[in-house]
């Protein structure tokens, strides 16, 4: 059976990557985060659990009667920023999608580096044999894959 190319099916869920750094924002500077939005089937395959509580922020603004503070949901989770492609040794079936895939895309949060991803997947997932970066560099530590 031929392997599929293209996107996997399903919605995106907010997950926290088990590698990388998290630092809170300071003033106007953004903090570092390992929160990313990943397709449901890919999150299930990589054993990533969805975040149980959505991050919020307190916002203070002026009103006619003074100032008011409200809680708002923060728009977090990298999705179209930096990403890597995970290369499988053998084609994998992704839950919710038809067919098997040789590779899947994984976004990286602002607190995550390619080095963090390589070390984590090399140690914890024997079915992943390499990573391809956005610039086309291929880092491979196993045999197989396309």
C-alpha cells in the first residue's frame, strides 16, 4: 500500500511539548512557551496530552466610571511558526486519517529548539528515525524513512 502525503485529518488541540523552556512574559516582552497546536491524531501518536486549562490573562482598561479588570483567554500555541517534520522508520497509521504516513509535521513553541526535539525523539521514540527542519536540513539517527 502506498503511503500518503499531505495533511492528516482532524482538528488541532493545544498541547504542551515535554521539552523546551517556559518563562512568563515580563512587561511588554513575550515569554517563552512550549505550547503548540497539533492535529488530534498526531498528538495521540506522539502521546501528547491536551492542556486541561486554557491560559488566561488579566487585562485592565479605562472605562467611563474608572478602570476595570477582566480575565481574557490568551491566544497561545504555536501553529504556523517554526516547525519540524518527523520521519518514521516504517509508515504509521494516524488516528482519524486514512492510510499510512511516512512523515508528520510538528510545530515548535518559542521556547523549543530543534536540538531539544532531536534529543527528545531520539531517546523516547524508536519508530522515529530523523527530523527535517524548515530549511531542509535532515538530521537522521536511524535507518529507514523517506
